[in-house]
């Protein structure tokens, strides 16, 4: 898993504004999983979500339920 995360292609949302602020990066992983990490700490921990978990999370954010 660590190797897959270190070799993943990480991207920021186009909505992040590229200001270097508080951003998350995501990467498509094998098995329809999605990696999520803090852009300010690329060597730090990453979450690995199933496609269903990712869909639920992004739906929650779109609904304005993010803190």
C-alpha cells in the first residue's frame, strides 16, 4: 500500500485556487479506491477510501455539511 501511495498521481481540485492554503489532494488507486491526503504534508498519512465512501464524502461536502 505504501508503495502504491508513493507512486500515485496526486491532484488538487481546480476549485482550490492554487493559493497554497488548506487543500487536499486525491489520487485514483487500484481496486476503484481513492487516496486522500493533506497537500501541505505529502509524506504524511493518507486516507484510502472505497469508491462508495468517496461518493458519500463528496456528496456530504456538496450538500454543505462540511465544517
